[in-house]
C-alpha cells in the first residue's frame, strides 16, 4: 500500500517542483513592469517633462523625482522645463545640492537638461548663472527643440525691455509650436494667490497676436489643465515639491482637470500637429492625459 | 442768440479736449501727464542711474559668470558688493531719489495706482506674496535672503516708471520702492512711502 502511494505521489511531487521552478524562472526573466504610458512614443518627437515649485529638498520632491526617473526609462524624454521656485529657502552650495542636484541626479547623469525660469523664491543672480539651469546668465531667454520654440519669461519683473524682447522674438520665430512658460499664472482656480490679472493684461495680447500655442506656469501648489483662453492652452504645474491641499475652488469654470491632493509632474510630447500630455502623481497615479491639436491661426480650439 | 451758440460750441470743444486728454492719460495708466517739473526730475533720475551703471561697469570686479560652482558665484557677488561699497562709500538715502525726484515718483505712483489700472495693480501686488516693509540700507543687501521671497513688481507699474539700465531694478517692500543692483543684490537707493 505504501509503495503504491509513493508511486502515485512521486509524479505529483515532481510536477509541483517543476511548476514552482517554472514560475521562478518566469519571474526572473520577466522585465519589471514599466510605468503606464498613455500616449504612443513617436519618432522624431520633442519630448520633455515639466516640474514646478519643486525645490524643497524634502521627501515629496524625491518621490516625484523617482517617478520622473521611472518614466525617463520608458520615454527617454530629452529635457525638463521648470516653472520656477527651483530652490526654496537658503541658496548656499549645499541647498543647490540637496534641492536640485541630489533629487535629479539620475536624470542629470543621463544628460537630461533642465531649463529653469525664475520664481519669487529664487535668487535671480545666482540661478541665472548656475549652469545646470541653462539660463545662460539671463533672467529671460528662448531655446528651440525641433519645431518647438520655448519662451522662458521672468514674471517677477515684466518690465518694458522684456516685453519688447518677447515681441521681437515671437515675431521672428518660424517655429510651428510656440510655448511660453513663467512662474505667475495668468489664469488659475487656486484660491491662495489667484491669477495675476495685471500680468495677463500685458502678455495675452502678445500671445494672441503672435500665435503662442501653450503656456505653463506654477506658483500655485496644484496641478491644473485649464480651458483654452483666447484659443491658447494653459497648464499649471506648481506641485512638484510643494503642495497646497484642497486649494482649488470647486466648482469653478476654469479647470478641465484640477488636482490638489498630491505632488505631480508632467510628460509632454510634440510631433507634427499633435501635443500629447500625461500628468503623473508622486504615488504613480496618472491624473490626466490626452492629446491637443496645434491651433490654426484664428482658430479657437474646443475645450 | 448767436453769442449763446458760440458759447455752447466753445464749451463742447473744451469738453471734447478734456475727454481726449483723459483718454490719452488713461491709455498710459496715469491720471495726468507729468508736469514739466516732474519730467525734468525724472530725466535727472535717469541720468543719475546711467552714471551709476557706468561706474559699476568700470569696477575692478567681474560680473557673475556662468558656472556649476555656487560657492564661486557667491564669492564673485561678495567681491562685487565690496567694490561697489568702496566706489561710493558716502552713498546715502536720497542721493538718487532727491527731493524733486521723490516728489515726482510719489505723484507718478499715486496717479498710476488711482488710475484705470489701479485695481489690477493692487491685485497683482497682493498676489505677489507682499512682505511687510523691511529696513533697507544703502549699499546693504536687499532683504530677500534666508528664504524670504522677492516680491514681484506689477508690469503696469513698471510701464509707468523710468526705464532702468540693465542690471538695475525696482523692488517693493511694504510701501517702499527700492532701486536694486540686481547682480550684487544690494540697495542703491530707496524711497520710503512711495506707494500710496
């Protein structure tokens, strides 16, 4: 009886062992699950990440940076735009290390470039000349990637020379996409500061006249994708380090998507007439994604 | 009867001219154009800031140069501050904001902020993390250090003030308007009670 039992059990034991080995072999060879990407990677696209109000050096900034690193592995975005408040608090060497160089070390080591604009917590003279911020010693500047030209403004001090410079650069640009970014939002549903209506009065006529397609800003510590204003797409990413919980007025008639319960960063891709975007929280949750079409002159896009 | 019609026409003409003048002033964001005395004071101010700028350019201290070394940037800034302080050791409040210039600035700012854009300017000031008035000293470091934000200056206000040479800017703390050397981050001069 015992012999019959052994004969019957042996194949079962062998089967179990093989199955376990198979599982382990499979788990060793399978790649770790990548981050979820909601747009297809397109050849020749301009691809970047957006952060804002990030420079705290605290754990949440590191968490967002860690998510960015995961997504870089999946997308190889070329550069990062920074919506200001790049370094909070002190501005000693150690602050630049703790609040910028350490959190984004993996990306910097891969050669990812960061293009900063100045927020009200930044030290203009130091940050303009801090090489990794790529401002070239200027408080406002422009750079171009493929068919996309970026206009990086200093909204702390929008004086007549800067407005004249902006008009000149917009007028002479032949880029298919014109994107402006700066710290203070022209439109927002956040309650803490609210929009800068005086700045809006100066900038919107230029943006409309010279066909700016999309605008990013920060300052409010939330994420917002707003209804197009005068046909221009508006985003706000001001929570890549700081966060102001439940600060968005709800309901409001400005936001298409508003998020104020975690930190975020954005991924953006432009290819041809299409702009794909995805906003990712520090937790890894995807809080917004979609595609926008390049506006034709005089066309007001549907919300 | 004819006399009355002529009088009416003159009245209408006067009203029309006043409306045209008011519209022009409103378009520029101030209630009245500066008086000849204020124009002269503002021109004097512009000349003085240009002289300051030329002096700074000729100092034996380099402007900050782009680098990855923040300590080096701090060192260069400190050298620049010392050179400026040595070049104008007797500088004091009111050297550039002389009594005539101060009066012209106060009038200009008062008119701008009580003009058609006044509400937007006030909203912008309130939106820009205003700081309470902090003690300023000529040749002293502008008090935006230690994590205190640098208050932004409303664009419409800047549009109505004399344009400054590169490297100088206007800054606001409380009701005080400061003239700041941006590279050195020091106070060149300041005007108390500038904002109404």
